[in-house]
C-alpha cells in the first residue's frame, strides 16, 4: 500500500499559500537584482517564515481535519477564515518591512493619538519630535500618514518633483469653495499651469512698475489722514492699507473707487469661511460656509458686470483684472467671467495676509531694534540724496537694507507654517547623516517654513532677529544650499507674488520712515497660532509724530 493521502480542503490550501510568502519573494529576485545584504536578510526571513509556516500548517491541518470529521463546518470556516486574515496581515507586514526603510513614526495613542498631537500645534509637535526622530518622520493622522521633511538636505524632491509624483491638488481641495469652480485646484494640472502663466504675465517687471505707482499713491493718500501726532494700532492700519493697495493693483479701479466697501465686506466673509474645520469638511453646512458661498456668488456678479463693461467700452487698465481679461489659453479660448473672478480671489488671498502680516512684523522688529532701524533710515537718506522724493520701482529695488529687514521678519514668521503635497509614487530621501528612507505612495508629505527657517545648523542664533545674516559675506540662506529659506516656498511651486509683496511692503515702510517718527508702546507682539494664516496676535500700538526725514 502506498502512503495514505488525506483529502486537502480548499481552505487549507488557501492558508498554505498565505503562510508561505518567502519562496515567491526569493523567486522574484534575480541574482542581478539581489545584493548580498538582501539575500542575507531574505534567507533569515525564509528560515523563520518557513518554520512558522510548516508548524502552523500542521496544527491547522490537524485541527481542521478534526473539525471537518466532526462536521463542525461553521467553526472550521471561522477558524480558517481568521487564520487567513492573520496570515495575510503578518505576511504583508513582514514583506513590507523587509523591502522598505520607512521613516520613524511619532509615538501616539492609536486612532486619535496623532490627531491630538497635531491639534496641539504642528510646530509644538515638530519641536518635540525633531530632536528624537531626525529630519524625516511620519505622523499617523487618523487614516492618513503625514511624512515631514525638515531641512534643505531632505527637501529637494518635495520642491522639485513633477506634479505627477507630488501633487498639490488633493491636499488643497478645501480652497475650491472659496476660489470657485474651474480654477487653480479645481482643474487638472495642464490647465492650472496655463492659469499660472496668466499670473506670471500679470506680474512681469513692466506690470510691476505700473503697480508700484498705485502703491505709492495709496500709501501717500492713506497716511495723509493721520494727524501731526497720535497713537494707532499698526496692525489694523497696515491691514487696511494693504487691502486698499491690493484692490487698486489687482481688482481694478472700479472696485477701488466705487465698490471698495462692498467688495471688502464680501472678501471678509470669504476669509471668515476659511476655518480649520474647512480643511477637512469644506462643504459642511455651517453659517460661516453659507456666508462664504453667498459672498462668492455676489463677487462673481460684481466682477461679471465690470468685465462686461470693460469689454463693451474697450477700456484697458493697468491692473491684474485687465491681464486676466486679455489672457487666452493655448487653444485660443479666452478666459470666462467665472475663471477671472476665481483667479482674482486666489490672487488676493495669496497676497493680502502675507503682506499685511509681514509688514506688521517688520515694523515691530525695526522699532524694537534701534541698530537696524538706524541702518534703514541711513539707506533712505542716501536714496533721497540721489533721487529726491521720487519713489518708483527702480528706487524701491535699491533698498537692499530694508529688503533684508523684511526678509528676516519673514524668516522668523512665515504666514504659512506648513506646505503640503500628496505622493503619487514611491521615492527615497537621504538625510545629512546619511540615512535613507523610502517614502511610500499615498503619503501626504509636508515641509514647514516656520520650523525649517530656524534650524541652528543653517542659521546662527536662529531665533534672533538679524537681517545682516543675508548680507554679502554671510548669506546664511545660501551656505547650506537650495531650500534653506522657504518662506515663499521654492522649486516648481515657488510663490509667483514674491516680487509684488516686497515692493508693496517697501513702498509702505519707505513712506512711513521718511515722514514719521515711530515708537512701539505696546509689548512686543506674540504669534497668533490659532489663525489659518499665522499672524500677529492682538494690537500693535505705536505712537507717531509727523516729520520730514532730513538728508543732511
């Protein structure tokens, strides 16, 4: 008689396949692909897995046959099904861990632990975890993995990767109700690139020169309403002036001259409709979202009327609105009224908060540090000797000392504390210590300007306000390589409005410094971490006295 052949139940056969991943893994590696290190780890893995496999298989087979003989099919099925699930999970985990060098993970309680850590404040979490985990680590946030890249050494792919690898669209979908349909993050990448081309053309040097003229006039007109002396909330004053300037340069003369109060109120409702909950549930039916949607609809009506009037009469203005009206896609299609409205809203949202916040921080730091204030005043005197009272694009471009003061304020206080992308493919990063990590497809990846801009191995005494760190001879933002300074992002998605922002802030502070003595009389401001765009907390009270800066 030959050996007894026991009947093999299909479930047992399935378990056998699930519990033996090692052999198929070995076969998938050709001799050319497998390194000695891989083969060593694999052989160890096969030994452990196969021992477990044969042991479990024998137990399961005997238990299964006993149950089958006793006709306890339900119990047998449950046993086999549970074993399959466990075996699948174990094998998937073992194979994944054997193949990938995943970043370390932030320790937190299961399910909600990562969310609790994140909601306490991303910067707080980064400060706690960076010394322990290094420049690359992952936070499990509900059903998402967010992998952080801290520092220029690991950020290159984040900023330089094509949209097909790292995408903005998924992570910034919450902007769609505010900007409107058919623009920016509501269109595919090819259309978005064309729309960004419209932005680029509207911000060319020739356009910026005409915008500066508007900026200077708005500043002169606004501050002419101040008295000879007094006290003001600098934060409020600069916020109001920035929106006036942006209205004239971006939204157009019609809005600035006739509709400013209406449009400003509607933008306020749009702004207040951008809440932390909006990031997760942008269409949640709450009062703030309803007001946002109503404001977006009314803005579309206002701009549609302005656009129709300009097209009918044939008027051409020097503003961003006119640039969008005149823009055409590559196929010759003109922009629609809805697209123009959405692009204008996106432009204003991108620039308004950044400029007002940075203007306020710049003023607070200058009034706190007399040594840097005196340097800026000397620069203004020198330029007045050369150009008199003329202030235009070229004169503003010569204000290098003021430029560094603004840049340093922005280094310490970038309004956007996190930049996000969605990973569409696996990639590898290497730290400055030489460690390599594999970042899986599906992760959300993040860079933090607020944290990276204060790294001590890049910036000397990083928490100190020191504009001279950008001066010739030091240039700390360049010594460590690209992406050491990321207040305006960088790479493929660098901020298109950076030149506009610097010109706008310079125009304001050049006028203030030439015409007023200023003194900070409230405590130095704190950071408002609760805002969607992180700004200045509370009032910034300043005492002013009108004067004419002497060039003598």
